[in-house]
């Protein structure tokens, strides 16, 4: 077991397409350890050439500044591509954090994935 | 949201902390309102410091929202202690000491490093984020907004301590 | 359920622990696989030791059931350390040290007391419970069943340490 | 705030009568600190003179040997009164613990309160 304890995040990211939206369900914590997984999922998403991206996190996820830096990178890339980004599933605390950092300007924050899909569809 | 100017007081003068702390695991003043955790510098161990502080705050009756603020602040300060203070040398320790008084909880996060010459420039960090540019300084940016008071102190007998005070009432949003 | 005879080995000889520990907060060997928490002896603080050990075990990949076993064992050993070892003197400390190796997690719960002359008689405890009579000894009864190995050791330089080993696989039911 | 931090358990116990069963909903942790609260609720329950007692705990409750000693006392008293006892709401872990101690002989363990009421009614 414990030989090399996995202190890095291990994420499982599910990708699915719903209409014009690519939904990425991110399971697990979001830290520097999420880099490989997140980047891979993002490039798979972009291969599908969707105008909207929805990131769904787990409410229990632990997200730290290392993870947030990755998300900022992803938002920057999406902006370059003219792609809309929405985020759902975040706990109240992390929505506050994202707000403090001012990155809610670049991604719509939604309570849940369904609302987010509706928002993205009508906008 | 807090206006930048309303961010809690921060000082980086080299001075002694009120409670004398020496990094490592030598003698420390641990009174009956103080708990302490001692960790190696390893990726992910900041979560132990985080849960530890949350558990104490919960027992003391802090509300869930303040506990979340505390968790993030302790996690970021511990990550910095391991990364910048101890340079991920797993033989170097991070010591997190928490005590409480009538109105607040005080956390010290101590590493074995030399501290920093200068705090990241808040305005610059904000501008970079506003342009979605990569930037260092997110951790300290958050700490300053989440706790009610923060100090960064180089210790006389080697080491660096972040002192963070969080009050029960002082919820930030 | 475990048969009584299958309960983990227990010894109360006065001997040194493999890892030398001194109670209080003086020098201790803390390697990069060791974390430690230092608490005053106060009602309810055992929950900090409990959550602390659970957090570590979770990070190391223990399954939820084993973590529950660990939580209860650490809680009971910490309560004993505070009650019997330190007699609820809030100036006396309880130090919980946890380290891991390839196959298990080892917890030391150290108090500043003199330890015990004798372990509670398991058979007697069981008989009392079977008659729903009040009995001491529930805590140690549970510890012995929940962990894979337990030792009670008086330390040479004053203090008492309970050493508990819990393996990932050794689930008890 | 923190002047005398409440390290003792603070319980809220709801008492209600359902047919022949007195149901005690115990909110909070079960430790030595629960003594006053638990004993008071128990004597109120007995004033209603019911042949069956159902204790419902919260699944997230922390229960330690001090709390278990109180429950053993309560079971002993109930046995003297010829009163049946059932327990519901305990997590799997605490059911295991109660089993290890052999006290499941004196109280039926049920997954949830509804099952427990059914069991008590038919027995
Ligand atoms: N404990 C510490 N010891 C030394 N330097 C530190 C410490 N904490 C923070 N710093 C310095 O402050 C900078 C900003 O830290 P932070 O806001 O957490 O962002 P980041 O960790 O991404 O750089 C770090 O890059 C480092 O130079
Ligand atoms: N850390 C300790 N130091 C001294 N004596 C202890 C310690 N832990 C346990 N004991 C002794 O063992 C007995 C049984 O402990 P335990 O099984 O936890 O039940 P209880 O706490 O109800 O007595 C205690 O009554 C005490 O005499």
C-alpha cells in the first residue's frame, strides 16, 4: 500500500457532449497534481470543437491555489478560442473564493449542472 | 467583496512574535489553550494541518463559513511553508500551532526557511488575474482576504512564521 | 466477531519502545513519515487526535472501515491518556505520533503519567457487560479488538505510551 | 465566545410516543457529557409507562466508551422494568462496536427508525 502514498490529486474526468456544450465532470481535488489530467481532458474537449465548456466539480472537492492557477490558465485559453465557460458544483466557499479573485468575470458560476446547461443554451 | 484597501493589516518587518516560537520541534510554550501539529514537508500534508485547524474551530463553536475560511488560509500558509520555506525537503518540518482567546483563534505556521524579502504586490497580482495571466501570489492574496489579521515574521532563531488571526464574527464575503 | 483468545497481543512489561519517545514536547525523532499532534488534557480534545489520525489514514489510502476502527482506538487511548495518565490536568500534554511503513500505520499516544500496574481483566469485563453491570475497561477492550497490535509501555523518562498498530488489510468485524 | 468552549456533548433529545413505543431521538454525540440529558429523557419516557423504547441516534454521532457506559446503564434499567429496547440510526461502525461488546443481545439493532417500529410492533 503506502509505499508511495498518493498525495497528489488523482482526478477522474468524465467528458460528454450535450448540444453545443462540452461537460467536464471533474472528480477529486483540484491542485497542482491535477495538471496532467485536466489538460488532457481539456484538449479532448477542444477536439470536439464546442463553443461552450461546462466544468462540474464535486461539492466536497478541496481546491487550492495551485488548482486555481490551472483553472485560470484554462480560462485564458478558452478566451483565446472565444469559448464560453461555465462552472457548476462548487461549494459556497469556493464560489466566494473565485469571486474574491475576480475570476467569476470569465466564467458563469452556477448552482448545478442543469442550471448551467440552461444558462449556456439561452445565452 | 472586500475592497483591496480594506484588506487586513500586513507587515513584513523582521520582528519577534508575541508568542515566542522556535521552528523545528524544540521547546515551545504550549499552554492549555494551545494545540500543535508537526508535519514533514510533503505534497498533500497541508490537508492534515487544514483538517486539524477545522476540527479545533468546530469544537470551539466557529460557524461553518468561518471554518472554511480558516481551512483555506491554513492550507495556503502550510503549502507556502513547505514549498518556499522548506523547499519540499521532507526532512524539514512545518509546525502549526493554534490557540484561542476570548474572541479569536490564532494560527502560527512555522517553517525552517528564511522568510521573504518582500510580499507580493497585491495590485500586480490583481491585474494579472484580471487579464487571466499566470501569476504567483494567489495564496497570500487569499490568506489576506480570508483572515482578520496576518503577519509574516522572520524568526530570530531561524525560521519563518505566518501568524493568522481569525475571529468568530469577522466573516468576510 | 473475534473470539476473545484471538485478541491482539498485549504486554505491560516496562520496556523501551522501539521508537524512543519522551513525553511532553522535548526532542523527538520525527522522520518524514511521521506526523505529531500535541494537545492539552481537556474533555473533548480527543476528537482532535481522532480526526487527525483519520485524516492521515485517508491520505494514505486506508479504507473507510479501517479509518473508523482507527478513530475509535485513537479516541479511547487519548481519553485514557487525559483521564488516567494526566488526571485531567489541562497543563499536562498528550502527544499523539503517527507514522507509517509499507504495510501499516503506528500510533503512539503518550501521556505524562505513570502507566498502569495491570491491564483490566478481559474476561471480567466481558462478564460484567454480559450482565449489563457497570464496568471499567470498555476503552481498552475496544482498542484491543480494533487494532492489530497494541502495547502499553511505561517510559523510562516518565510518561506512558500506548502503541497501536493498524494494518490496511487486517479488517476486524 | 470561546470563554468556556463546550467540549462536553450537548444533546437535544426529542421524545415521542408511537403506539406502544416511546421514541427518543438523540441528537449529538454520546459521551459522559450526555449523562444529564439522557437520564432526564429516559425518566420522562418511563413516566409514560411504555413497554418498548426506541433510541434513534444520528449516523454522524461520535460515541465513545463513556457514552456506551451510559447506554449499558439504561439497558440494565430497562431490563429490570421488562421493557424492550431497540436502537436505530447507528452507523455500521458503531453497530460493529456494540456487537463486539455483546450488548446487541439486549437491544435490537435496526437500520432505521421505521424498521425498528415495525420490529417492535410485531414482536
Ligand atoms: N513561508 C514562506 N517562506 C518564504 N517565502 C514565502 C513564504 N510564503 C510565501 N513566500 C513568498 O511569497 C510568494 C507568494 O506566495 P503565494 O501567494 O502563496 O503564491 P505562490 O506560492 O504561487 O508563489 C512566493 O512565491 C514566495 O516567494
Ligand atoms: N494512559 C493510562 N495511564 C494509566 N492508566 C491507564 C491508562 N489507560 C488506561 N489505564 C487504566 O486502565 C483502566 C481501564 O481503562 P479503560 O478500558 O479505558 O476503561 P475506563 O477508562 O473506563 O477505566 C483504567 O481504569 C486505568 O486504571
